[in-house]
């Protein structure tokens, strides 16, 4: 499992992010506080507090192209 931190600032960011994540076979979770949701669920993402950075957990060891595609959403810790 690989982790990073992301920010989704607009509705379009959320739509683009979900469309990108949905292309990959492996599971991706977003963790905010006590809540963990499926990153492929647009409704799940809107249930999170999007004003704060969100921890992303990709359940694979091969995240190279995936992290490249979501690079616009990744924030430095």
C-alpha cells in the first residue's frame, strides 16, 4: 500500500479525480479523520470535509502512472 495526501478544491476536481481513479483496477481509499471511503465513489467523496487535505491509500505497490495522473491533486505534507 502506498499513501499520499491530496486536496480536491472544486466539484470539477472531484469529478476529474474520480474518473482518473476509476481507470485503475486496484482499490483506492480516502481517509479523513475516522472515515475511510472508496475513492471511486463520488458521493462518498462529497461526504468528506473537502476543506482539509485528505489522505489517499492506494492498495498496490505499482503507483507510478497512477500518481503521475493524480499529480495535480497531490499536496506536500
